[in-house]
C-alpha cells in the first residue's frame, strides 16, 4: 500500500505539522509506505511529484483549507478529512480510508 | 531564539483558558516579542473559535499569526492545575504552547523550529519528559534536543 497525503490548516503553524507526523507514525505502524506533503507557513515541504501521485494507491487530504496544486491529484480518489481528526487518531483515519478503497 | 528561558513558566496558576492565553501573551510582550497584547490575544482567541487547539494528551497549542507579533516565538507553560480546553480527546490541559508568528516572517529558521516542536507533540515520550521537567534549564534542554 502506497499512500500520499497532504496536510494543511488555516494558520499553518501547528496542526499541519502535527497531522503530518501523526500520519507518518500511523502508516509506519500499519506497515504502509507514506509520503506526506505539508502546506504550512513555511510553504510546501516534502512535495509530492506527479509520478508519486500516479503510483499511489491512496490519497489522503488532511486539510482544513484548500489544498494547493490539487490538479496533481485530479485522476485519483481523494479521502478528505479534517487535520484535527488525524491528530486525534491517524491510525483509524488510514484504516477507514483503506477500507473505503477496498470496497470501491 | 524561539525558545527563551524568560518565555517559560513552570507553575502557572490561571485556571481559565482565556486567562492563560492573556498571561502568557503579557510575558511575550514584556520580552518584546509582541507589540500589543490585546491585538495578539484577539487573534489567538479568534483562532480558538475556528476549532480547538486542545490537541489531546493534555496539550494545548493556542496560536496566532498577526503583525502584533514581532518575531516568531513560543511561550511554554506548565499549569498548576489541569484546565478545560475543549480538547479533541476530552481531557483537560496542563501543558500549553502559545505560538506567535508575524504575518510575514522572513525567518524560516524560526518557523522550522516551531514546526518541529509541533511534530514532536505527537511523541508521548517527549511530552512525558516535558511534563516531568522541574527546571527551565530542563525544559530548554528537552526543546533544544529536537
């Protein structure tokens, strides 16, 4: 399972980065590979390339504001969730997204 | 520096969220990090209204991005008593990280440090160490270890 995810929040100081860390830890514990792009006050970091999007099995947006350059993901099904939900329980979010993907 | 011993409080007595934010903002003002306590607090409270900054595990990270902040900063406080913060996990808060960032911050390093601290708040061991710390030096040591 290859996951790519984008995190973003209104001020881009705290939740963006907490959500990213939470997703990375949860994916690791579930044995999935993940790349998380943060769109915060520092700008875009760990940017996901078009190639990585194409190769991804699952796309997660943990964002409370519009994701920048969303057109990269236009051919993908995107699992959208609030950043705070990821901070609360990233594992449950990933598991739910994977379930939806498998039942599609 | 983002982390400064004058911006650390080990036994804050306030028992209401708004009071905690105001008291810590005044500390930042006294250290010249914030130019107006009222403007800064207003921004932080507006941010709180969007949704809670009680991120669980007894931690709150109130924050504001406004020109009332001179340079990116963090005030850290351990509260004497746990207080209500409408946290994601419903638990009361005893560790508060008040963050401030100017509208336009030229200093990426400061933002990098704040983002790294935010990431570490997911780490239970890190949070546990902070909660057990007894002195400002200890707190600074833990925060600088990131």
